[in-house]
């Protein structure tokens, strides 16, 4: 992997997003049905937050698994994405270099960085994207 290449070469472009007013039930259904760990929260193509699978699991700790399932479903319907999303996040532009993403990952506890061009979300770079790019590299052993 060339760490001086732009993040656009490794970022995920086909994104699933939610609206800040979407219920946590919608968010949980996405996590349950898709193989992903971060969902950007977008209002009119502008990112306003991000929700991780861990955020939802942490929220669900407050729900009582001993109670009937319908009560927990009502709780997920009552709360919205904007109530648990992270808003203080790093952002990159698509032409920023991969080494910049690596520095952000190294210095912070982030595992996903939204990529924004002209104030619109265009992708996301995750630690998984970095690992995937490294694992796909061809190594020449002489």
C-alpha cells in the first residue's frame, strides 16, 4: 500500500447512511442486516454525525433484556440517531493522503473517518479499509 496515495483509493464509496431523525430501530436494523460497524448520519448530503455499532450496543445496555421484547422495540423507536451519534469527529478530503488517515487513527480512538468533498459526504475510511489494503498488497520476496 502506498501511504502517499489519496484516501479515495481505499475508502468505501457505496455508503449506507441515516438521517438524524431516524429511529434507533432503523439504525439497529441496518447493523443487524449489513456487515458494517459505522453509519454516517447525514442531513442533505452533509455529515452531522456518525454512529458505531458499539454506540447502539451501549444504548441497549440501558434496555432490560429481562423485559419483553416489545418494550425494548418501543425504546428503540422512541430514540433517534441524533440522540446517540458522535458529532466531534475527524474528517478527511478524498485527496488527503492515506498517511494522514493513519495519523488520525493513531492519535485518536476513531475507527472510521468520514471523507467529505465540497462539504458533502463522499466516502468513509475505516481501520478495516487500511487492513484490507495492506492484506491485498503483493509482497515480493527475493
